[in-house]
């Protein structure tokens, strides 16, 4: 709380070595966790790899973490002003990024599962919140991040869900578009988590 009074946390930034990232992703869980937690990934030393490899590495990082903005650079040269302007942790920024992720997004890379759940019915938000407390505490070593938009029953705006490890936050997002259905979309990133099992848990809290 003392730090929060003085500083605003906008993003978590992960610096990635283009030459060695594939090796470290295959060898260490810590590297996979850092990529999963990041809001911004700086893919450095792009001059040390071929152009086609650089594109493949950027896509690989986006498969693991579709929320992260991936920038490529050399000797630490990146568009700092643009990066500082990103508001991923802001509710509006989370809404925009979630809208860009395909509903069918599902991948597993080096043991990291990334998938999207979509629901066309509203949730009982209180009951879902209680379940999230249990789910994240029981699986705190497996579920790295959750982000998404929730359609809460009898609530006028989108509810933005953001979690890291066993803590989560629900905040007000934008009003639902008048010309589109109110569809919940929730992205999970974690270690070998099963989409079908998580989806079954979430469906318990949909309004009948």
C-alpha cells in the first residue's frame, strides 16, 4: 500500500534474448512463467537471428501469452514512449486486448497451456468470485494468469477479470456494445491446465 500511494503499476515487462529463448523455454519453468506473466515482451538481439526466425519467435511468444505486446529490438533499443503508453492493467486496455483474441484460441507450448473460454449466458458474479478464490489457491502453481471480460447478471457494464497466481481483481470495464451479444471471454495461461475441466467449473455459475 505504501508503494501504491506513490507509484502506479502499469505493466510487467519481460526482456527476452532472441538467440537463447527457445533453449530456456524448453529447459526452465522460470522462463516460461516470466513470459506468461508479462504484459510487454522485449525480444532483444534481433540482429543475431535470421528474419524468418525472428518472426517465428514473436509468434511463439504470442502463442504462450496472447495478451503480451511483443517488440523486437537490438542492443536494448525499443520504442519507449509507445511502451510506456500501454495500459494493459487498466480496465479499458484489458477490454481492447481481450476483444482481439480469437474465441477458439488454444495452444500448448513447452507445457504452457493457453486457451480461451466463451460463454453466451450471464454469470452469478458472487458465486463465481468465491469459486475463483478456491480455484486459484488450489492451483496457484499451475494457473499463472487469467484475464477476460465477464457478463455479470443484472450488471450494466463488462466486468474485467485479471489474476496473477492466487490473487485476482474484478473491475468495471466498458458498457456492452448495443449491437453485439453480451459474451463472456476468459483467457487462461498456465502449466498443463485442462480446458475442459476449467470450463466445466465455470459453467456451474451461469444463470440458468
